């Protein structure tokens, strides 16, 4: 799906980790925080439930889940060690306790296509800007479906391939403005970000993702397009 192997994707995210958060803020004009807040609001877990954040990166979505759903246990999983290192440091800086008694995201290094979790063990699974970088998106959806309990919800926050009347303008922005911003902030990492930009332009559309989720077994699918029209929050329930 990505055109790159899992090992290549892992190396790419380890490479961009030092500037990942800063460029997210710049390229989204600060909207990425609100997008994650919207994604976290899509679930309504009970106290004590396990909330799994897949491809959790530097931990922003996991921390948002912990804030909005303080009585739950949040688990962040990613396979890029440098991203996880930043996530763990961010948790300490955010004054979250590590004893397990509070709204604390725990982190683990693992592959989203082979999760070290039992069947139906999670009340919700979130994926923020990660599913398009999986080597096999369908296999990732199947694995998320496996670990969700009945009635559990998958929430995907992602940049889908532009579609509709404004698609040409969006492709132009992604193909020109994004590389320009990257050049000013992290010019030595332009090739890595060039791939990330291409991965959006060449990825699934929102409609195609919805169809794939239906195929895997998710129901009651909702789509909420976020400000600026680039990011979408797509939710689906395991019946």
C-alpha cells in the first residue's frame, strides 16, 4: 500500500522524529491539536476500559485520550523507537504519573500488524496519521478489528487522497507548499517528507477507506471532515 517496506517506514519515522511535532504544527496551521481532540471525542468508553492508540508516534493523540477519558487505561503502540522515546519524554514533561493510578498512556514498541494483545481486549482503537503508512492497510484494519470488543470503536484520523472539485488545489498545496515549509525547518529531511507528501496524494480516498472498513467487518461508519478540508476523522464500530 505504501510502496515501502515496514523496515523502510520505520527508518523514515525514526529519521523525521526530531522535527515531526514542529512541522505538524506549522503545516496544519495549529489545527492538528483540534483534529486530535475531535478524534478522541468520537469514543465513549467506560472507566477502566483499555484504549489503544496505534502508530502512536510522539504521543499527542494518546495524551489527548488520557485527558478526555481520565478513568481509562491508554496504551500507545508504535514500532519506531525514536518516536516512542519522544512520546515517553513528553509524558514526563506533561506531568503524567507512571504508576498506573492516573490517566497515564503506557507505551510499547510493536508492529500494528501483529499486536501483542488478546482478542476483544480493547474498548477503542485510534490511529492518528498512521494507517496510510502501514505496509498493508487492510491487514491493519483486520488486526484492529480483532483486538476490539463487540461494540468497540475504531477511529482513524488521517489525510486521505484529495477528491472532489478542490482536489487539484489540494494536490498543488501538498506538492509545493509542504516541501517549501520542510526545506526551511528541516532541509536535510526533505526526501523523507517528500515521501510522506506523496503517500497522501497516492493514498485511498475517504470513500475507498469507508468501503475497506465495511469489507473488514466494521459497521456504523461515520466521516467527519476537519477544518481546511485535508484531515478526516473516520469512525467504525465492531458489531
